[in-house]
C-alpha cells in the first residue's frame, strides 16, 4: 500500500511527497511514457484526450484533460490544456521540467502561473519515494494555483497513479 501524500509550502515552492508501493523504475516509467500517463494523469473524473510525449531534454509533453464526470457540475465537458518542457532527465532518478497552462496549439496561457518542477524518485526497499518540488515566480502565483485546488487535484492524480502502478506489476 502506498502512503498518503505530504504537502508543504516553502516560500515560493510547493513540496509534495508520497511513497508508492512499486519499484522506482516502474514509477519513473509511469511518468515518462504516454501510454501510462493516459491511464492516471488528472483528477478523478477527468481523462487525457490528447497526450503527446517527447521525453528528452527540451522535448515537450502536450496534453488535454477533459472532465467526463457529470457529477462535477460546471466542470463537466471542460477541457484543460497543459504543456511541459523537459529540462533535465536522469533515467530512473529525476525529471525536471517547466509546466505551463496552454491552449490546444501549445501556446502558454496568458496570465496563468507556470512552475519549474523537479521530481525525484528514491528507491526505498522496493518502494519509491516520489518528491515533487514546484517553484513559482512568486508567493502570489503559488497561492493562485493552491486556490484553484491544485493540492486536491494532485492528491487524486497520485491516487490514480498508485492504482495504475498496481496494474503494471
């Protein structure tokens, strides 16, 4: 069983940690391949309708999440586009990327905060400690994404990741 997510704010950074009951190479693979991301990325009730991954430094991951859960009211049918530009990849250990809200063409969404994310994957006796450090341009930008429900969304996303990892074993 994986552990609950730990979330803390350190200045302009949102730090998230969770231990997954899966080996490090499997957790890393779930983050680096489109066929896996399609199964778990996004909060419950949302699916990836678009997922293009060019997993290399300066490569781009462009995706669209769509709400398919009628119980989510005004969110039902809504699309949310995102784009990540990979900066550094250490196989099995680290992924560094800049994350943007975007449109369908991959243009950055004006007025929306971007973040510089460093994810580390640490082996712990057959389990994996995942740490995500998301740095924003300002405390206000970080607060804006927190106010949008970022923590709940990531909690649900990582819960879906834990379920997907079990299916990958």
